[in-house]
């Protein structure tokens, strides 16, 4: 009994002990659960907004929708650049283990030519591996269907509908329009500088040259976005909202595509440039640089062999000669010299000089083209017959500073500001220019003898065809100077509103009307009875012109017979013109590289251009060189 | 007559069933099946098979509830020995799945012997302490410790840290409730803390990574940290009242991994919010309270410590799982009781409930 009692007591105390431990454990449980509830409170109440945002970010992905690029039209509405949709077969390299095998397999479904492979390789080197790169463009419907049936075999390969740029006229006006190509590192910097990164999320092409480059941000448009719900695997589940893209603005040019085409054809296979301007507005009617190239080649990535061909050709088709070729103006410089002389009072129209066929200065003899000279020469005759001696003397009388100041006011030797990037400055010779140009003090000095040949457009003189065109347009427009430009107006695709480019003149040169008349009259004489007469024989309008020849190197008085010289050693031929003389609608500058005398190869091209522009006359084949058995300059 | 038979049948059916425990478990199951339904709604719905699992579990629970604790005691040693032998076999000839050797091939099927230990471990230790009840010495605790550590080590080695923790915890609760001196309890805690650096060196690479990502999940946002980041986003974005049943974006867009099994709490939390969480935790608290009450009123040492240990194991499941899913504990494979999808785990849980019910209904037997 006693033992049992004690056992009972032990058991009771054991039970007490156990119950205490149960209570202790229960306390621990309550504490632990309180901690969990605290954690849930923190996550679900205090941090709720943060996690809600994170959940939304998880769920929603913004997919950019690239806008339609703006269309480029000529002044009559002819389409110069447009877009079309085509299916491309695209590979995302990062999603594929064995790229070569995949391409091999794809080649059994759709035709993949070696050139496609080469282009793909090139793109692969240039881009990041998570980008989707085209292996084949412009799939046929049948090819799309064939791939779609086998799609499951090719993870990381997709058929995409893409917008392609197309230049319907091919190589015509390619130097003016330019082309687009895939965005590279330099382009990315440009995009960043303009704070356009967000807007270029869905874009992979950008204007590289010409108007496509200059008006990139006008043409591009506003990228749209689609809010897509995605799952953890990144697959789109459904579309939540869509902000439509806004198409890029359309450009309407001052350029006349037909005129441009006729002009390019007039050049035939000759290298050269032509810039035709509407004097009263500065609008460019034709901007030609030959040879040209087909901008369509660049659109889906140019093949390397095609690129090499364009880039390494001795004719350099990728160089825009109208803007980047700087040539001595030769005798086309003379009308401007004459106008300068009248304006600063160094000559009067009737003042005559005697030309013995040469001009001596400081022991050096400057020869005239015509052996024995022109005899007695006034200003009219000096232009019509292109007398060198007259201008040797005039340059000497005027001095380099006066020449530089007047030519500078015409825009010669500085960028015209045409709406295309990368224009050259050319060279307007002056003592200041020499100081900038040369390093050694003896080179920096300006010698009075150097002024003499400047007077006939030789020496250091070097101007781009567009500068010459701008200068002659200014003369034709009686001193009111416009910035040459290609875009007439931009049409906002959303509002339909048109904004004009450059309606205001750049500057007005206050020349005396009778001085301008004198020069114009002399230039009319050139085409009537002077060096341009043969090219303009029988024209149904009155026009003014001036021939020029840019010497490539001095023949030191030796007999110059261009026919005997190798072509690439021949002089460059130049011609400037305006028509009709009373109310000029067109002013132009032509340059034919190694064309010999300006009257022979450049003037006939000018005739064709003006004939078409004023009369609508269509030429038969390229311009023929005028036979000129005797020297006419 | 018929009515009488029916009444007897009903009495037999419900005689040993504890109403409160069953009610709480069924309430949890209701939440669980609804959440499994939502988690697997998009493809391959598992809610119905979870209901089947529940029926099997209820049957097992009923059978165990009919068995007096004295009879259960007889299974203690054989079950424990069987479990350990199978664990050794796993170690020797087990099948590796996902880099862990947990499965034993049986020709027609394969089993996870560690599951057996979830019941066998507390059963064995409770039996052991019951046997030496009248004269418990320190060495008994030491031997119990060895009985605990052998299977614990084998399971941790597989590696299956989650199950090892559950088995180890259930054994530890038995030792604690049997009266392990407080000094030893404190000593163990201190020893555990000081052993942490050694444990660190023994951990597998992926386990270390999980611990590191717990401290800063953003160190490996697409790897080990991904689960934690996505589940905390799910919980946090649920807010106070949740996004509504079937409306969780994290769930239905498949951002939550293992969303019908170990991470089901993230699904529940996203769709039911803080309010749902509080109700859920409240239900678990009721379940544990009822279990502890039953244990405190049990008549034998065996029944007391077994019941207490099983009840506290439920707590361990809940705490480790919720802690892991809400980003305060490392990721280990522990299901949420009565919520997570899975037949084996559910049957084991209902077996535990059955044992508690048996203890409760047979509490007066000895005194009688």
C-alpha cells in the first residue's frame, strides 16, 4: 500500500513534469506561429505594393510594334522609297545548340543559297546572339507552309512578317535618297544621343546615307506597344492592351524623278555630277552623281562580294560627287569674277583690255588658251569667248582678299547646308585659308602670283558641284540666295499637316540690277554665239551658260589635244547654266570627270536637262560629245 | 431491428473517432483540395485524386483508431528495424532520382523507406522509454539519442534534409517529453549552435546554396533563389484578402514551382491573402492544441510521449513549410499537412491522427 502510494506519487509528479513540458511546447508553438503571422503581415500588408508591382512585372511584357517607315515621294508624287511586307525565316542563335546542322536541316525545307549563308554569318558577327537574324528573306507562300508544318522540329527558328524598304526606281536618285541598313554601334550612339532608345526597341534598320539618314527621326515614326501576359516560360498567353504605332512622316521632295532619270541617263557611262536647282526656292530638281548604285542591295544586308564591288571600283560609285567631289571650277568661275569686278568697281562693262595671248607677272608668263590672244576684249567678250588674260589682269587688280570675300558671299568654299549629311567644304583660297591649311611659315605666305591663276578658276580653287549650282542659282535669282534642299515638305501622317522646308531665303546679296543684267547677258551670249553655242543650237528658249575646264595638271604650254591623252588624265569638263533667261526656272552645274572641254561633254548634258524640264522633250540615249575640232576656251 | 443494427453500426464506426480532430482535419482538407484544384486547374487537375488519397487516409486513420495503444506498442521494434534495414538497403542499392538516392526498387514499384520512419521513430522511442519508465537514467537518453541519430544520418545522407529534419524532430520531441533534463536540452542547443560550422562543411553544395540564397535571394535570382523570390512575390501580392480563388497570377502563369506540392502555401496565400493565412494558421493551432490536450490526458507514458511527439511533428511540418515558402527558412522538401498534394504523405498524416484518436479513446483503459 505504501509502495503503491509512493508509486502513485511518483507517477503524479511525472505527470506534472510532462504536462509542464506540454505547456512549454505549446508556448513555443504559439510563439513560432506568431512569428509566421508577423512575416505574413510584413509581406502582405507592409510590402504589399512592392510585391504587387513585382507580380505585375512578372506577368506583363511589353512587346514593341515597329511603325511603318515614312514614304519618300518626288515633287510629282512618284514613289521613291516605300515599304512592303514579306515573310522571313529567322534564327535566334542563342536558342540553338548546333547552328550549322539547323541551317542544313532548314535548307531541306526552303531554299538557302550560299549567299544567304554568307549574309547570315556576317549578321551573326555583327549582332548579339539573342537577336533574331534572317537566314532567308522573301519566302514564298509555299515555303512558309512547308516550314509551318515542320515548325516543331526547329525551336528557335521562326517565320516572321517583316516590313522591308523598297526603292522602286532602283538606282535612280540613290545618292539623294540614300539607303537603310541594320543598326550598328555607331547608329546606337546616335539613337542614344537623341534619346530615342525606347522608340527604337522594335526597330532593326536605320537610314545610313542620304535623306534616309538625314530625316531618320521624321521617317521612323512612333513605336507602338502591345502589353502581353506571359507565363514563367516567357510564352505569350494573351494580349492585354495595345498602343498602335504611329507611322513615320512622309517626305515630299523638290526632286523631279523623271528629270533625275533623264539626267542620269544623259551621263551614260561617264563619271560626274549634276545639280539642278529651282532658283526662286533653292529646291533641288535633280541631284546626280554617276555612277550610281542600287540601294535595294543594302536593305536586307548587302552581300560582301557586292559590297566589295561597289567599294573597290575605280569609278567609286558610293561617292556622292555632287556633294563630296571638290573640283577647280575652271572658266565657270569667270562670270562670278566679272560680277565681283562690277560690284566693287574694278571694271565697267565697256572697259577693254588688250590680250596678246599671255599675261606676264613677276617673271612668270600666264598663257591664254588662244594662241596670239583675243585682241581687244571687253567684259561681254571675256565671258562669251572665255578670255583668260582678261581675268589674269582682273584678279591682279582686285587682289585675293576682294575675290575671297565676294566668292564667300556666294557660298563658295563653305557647306551649303543641303539636307544630306557629309557635305564637303571645298577650298576658297585666301591668305587666311593658307595659314590654316599649311604648317611651315614659308608655305603659309600668300604670293601675289598665286592670285593670278585664281582669276580663271584654277590654282587652289576647289568647289563642289552643289556650291557651283547654288552660286549660279543666286545669280539667276538676282542675288537672293536659298539653301539648296531636297525636301519640299514633310507630311505628318497623323494630322495630315504639311510643314514646308526652307521657305525663307538664306540671304540677299544687294547687287546693282544693271550689274547682274550685264553678267546674265554675257552668259546668254555664251549659249548664243560663244563656247556653248554648239550645244544650245536651235534651243526654243533663251538660256545663259558658261563652260569650264578644270586642269588636272599643267601641260606647260604644250599643245593640248585631249583625244591623244589617256582618258583618266584628261581635264574635267564643267558647265553652269540657267534658263529661261528672263524668268529662270532652273539653274544647274554639270561636271564630267575627265570629260575634256566643258563645251564638248558637259554642255550637251545641260541642254538635255533643260530641254526636258522646260519643254518636256525626251532625249534619245545619252548625251553625245560635241565635236569641237578647235579649242573653244 | 434494422434501426438497432444501424445504430450499432454507427456507434462502431464513430466509437473511437475524436470529433474535434476529425473536424479540424476535414476543414484543412477542404482548403487543401480547393487549393490543389486551383494549382492544377490549368492542366492535369489533381483535386479528385487528392480526394481519393483522403479517403484512403481516413480508412487508415479509422483502422488505427480502433487499435489500442498497447497493440501499437508491439509494432514499435519491428517497424523501426524494418525501416532502418530498408534505409541501409537504399544506401547500398538505392535508385538515384534527381541526384538523390531516396528510392528502393521493389521490382514492380519503388518505395521511400524514410516515410516509414516518420511513424516508426516516435513509436520506437516511446516504446523504449515506456519500457524503462520506472528507472530512467541518463544512459537511456543516450541510447535513445543513438536510436535517433542512425536513421537520421542515413536519411540526411541520401540527401533528404526535409525528411531527416521531420524524423529527427519527431524523435527529439519524444526524448524531450520523456523528461530529458533541462541541462541536457540547453546543452544540446549550445552544442548545435557551436557545431554549425562543421555542419556547414558537411552540407552538400546545393544545400549550402539554399542557405545562402535564404540570406539574399537576389544573389542567384534564376537559380536557387528563384523559388523563394517567386513564392514571396506570390504571398506579398496576395495582400490582405487575396486575389481570389483561381485568380492568382503567380500561380496560373506558372511562376510558382511545385505549386501543388511543397509550395502550395504560396498558391493559397496569393489567392486568400493574410486573412486566409490567419485562418489556416488558426486551424493548425487548434489541431495542435487538441493533440497536446489528448497527450496530456493520456494514461501511459508511451501514449503521452507518442501523442505529444506526433502533435509537435505536425507543428514542425507547418512551421518549416510556411517558413520556407515565405522566405525565412531554407528550401527543404517538407509538405504542408493536409494541404499539399501527395498520397503517401497524406496517409502518414492520417495515421498520426489515428494514433492520437486511439490514445484518446483508450485513455481510461488502464484505470479501469
